[in-house]
């Protein structure tokens, strides 16, 4: 096992650090930026199913569901296809309206999650086209799907999902870009800008990982918290949910993720000097609005830990701590803003003496409902 950890103390940390490579492996052979091409057999062979679809329904659980939420923003924003994201466990039992004009995308690291598998079977019965996004090759969901794309993240051993999440987002971004191009809803220049920016992401993730020593210091300040709030807007709202889930599952600290603007509809009542609030406040995407949310937290004495774009000044002046990530296109920011939140949960859990790779009560793949 020590050899498998490759010198890291835990699988989770190893898998966090593997992300630049994992993301590259995900787009290797698919993203041909110099030729302006994205090659994905599962999409190429079924292109019309997607371009003629009434809507895309995404089903998943846990972290994979969060990747689905990011995909909802990407598909609607770039490819202009309506998307619904569903918890597989709810979808399968709520007698959903499904037609043969629907495409269902099932996202699952393990490819064995019982609820996601059942949702696929239901959608197939109703005539929908089912596309699987899995990491484990040959898994049940991969086999049950009509077509699919693997994430190629390599084995993920830590129960807390890290590289599976960022590689799922990478695959879903490639699909959205392909569909945007096929539907002609994207200008050539915008399309090319996306392809070349995607190629810079592994190096930018590498850069984000360089904040690890600072993140360790911040983790030490907040390791004894009993509650934490995570806020983000737009593309970074699902990242806030994912940050909160990561902290809960491995450190056993109660955490909630919220869209930043929803704070004033309830959670703001929780804010006092004992409440750490992790805010994703990158430059692109509702920056000024998030700044005013930060001011609201500050005036109630909440502690602000902000994830900002390199060189940020406004949030840096307001926040108690800032962690910088490189600049990128708005829809690609989740691939970077997720990294510091993964490291924060990791360090807090280690400092609290928790079993990071095998948290209590959790299994790597949930094969029973
Ligand atoms: C993530 O950190 C969790 N351990 C969990 O939410 C997981 O993402 C969920 O069980 C779904 O698993 P899957 O991707 O293998 O279907």
C-alpha cells in the first residue's frame, strides 16, 4: 500500500496532486486544438441524438452529481441545450416524464452506484438515449449505457472523490464544446479560444496546487470549527457544494454549500465571529455581486476565506485569508477553484486525526440503495 501511495501520506493527497496529469489524460487523443477538433467516438457516432434532443437529463449521486451541476451550466451556456440535473435516487422513484427525444447522461466514478444504474434502466425502458461518463472501465454503468466516454482519471482509492470530479468536468466540457460546434451556436474564434485554454488547464492546476503550504496554515486556524459555510455563484455554485461535501465527509465538520445570493434567504442568520465562510470570488462570473455578499458577511463578523483570481485586490482587502488561482475562462474556473477546497478539507481532516482515505460510515461505491 505504501508503494501505491507513491510517497504521499494518503491516497487522497496523491489523487489531488495527480489532477494535472489526470486532466491531461482525459483530453489526450480527444482534444486536437491545432486542428480545431474534438474527437470522441461516443459522441461522433450519435451526434444527432444530442443535437436533436429536447433536453439532456443528467443523473448522478454525490460528487458526480456536483459535476452534473457544473455540466448544466456548461451545456446551457455553450451548447444552448436545456438540461435537468437529478439525484439518481429521486429520479428513479418519482415517475419522471421521459421520452425518446431525451438524452440521459449518467455520471459515475465507480460505474456501480445502484441508484444511478437503476435510473439508467428506467430511462432506457422509456426510450431515452443513455450516455455514461464513468471512470472504471467495463463497470456496470459503462456496460448498460448506449454509448459513453471514460474519464481516464486512473484508479481513485480515497473515498473522497477528487480527480474523478475534475476529470468528469473535463469530459463534459469537451462534449459541450463538440455540441456547440455541431449546432453552430458558437463562433469559430470562441471555439478555438476554448480549445487552447483547455490545454493550459493542467499547468494552471499545478499552479493552484502551489498554494498548499498557505492552505495548511489556514486549515490550522479553522480545524476546530463546528460549522462552515461555502458560497459561490454561477459556475462556482456547484464548487461550493462540493467543497462543503468534501469537508463533511472526511473531517466530520458540519458544512453547507449555498449559492451566494441565497445567503440572505436564511443562512445569514448563522453568521457570527465563529462562522468560517469559504467564498469563491474569482474575477469572471458575478464578481461584484460576490464582493457585496462578502461585505454582508464581514459586517456580521464572519470569517472570510476567499478563493480569488491571481492579482485580486478588492476581495483581498476584505477577506481574512485569500487563496489565489490562475485566471481562466469563466466556465473552466471550477477546474481550478475546486483544488484549494480539496486541500483545505484534506488538511483539516488530517489535523483532526480523521481517517482521511476511509471515513467512517462511507464506502467508495454505494452498490445498495
Ligand atoms: C464523494 O466524495 C463521495 N464519496 C460520494 O458522494 C460519491 O461521489 C458518490 O457516492 C457517487 O459515486 P460514483 O461517482 O461512483 O457513482
